[in-house]
C-alpha cells in the first residue's frame, strides 16, 4: 500500500486487550526494502505495546535486525 502511494516503509498493526494475556497484545508488520518483518508483544500495558511498535520499527530501519517477540507475565 505504501509503495502505491510513493512511500516506503509502512508499519501496520493492532493493539487489543486480552484477558487471558493479562494485558494488551500488539501485533506488528513492517514492509521495508522488499522484506516483511513481523513481531508481537503480549501481556503489557497499552503504552508498552505502542512503544514496542516504535522500538521495533527503529531497530529495523537502523539495520539492527528483526525485533523479537516479547511475552510478559504479571
């Protein structure tokens, strides 16, 4: 979608509350330089889920690899 609009990269995702995870779940996908990156964070605060999206995107764009999935238990 970003490429059709003349842009690159594109981050898409969801943040949803899940009782069984005891917190928020963030699912992220970033298309960058012809490669798709996917990662997830589970059982965190809403702010931490959002920070995970930004941190993961910065990690990819800086050339420091794939973000890891994060699972937190309270």
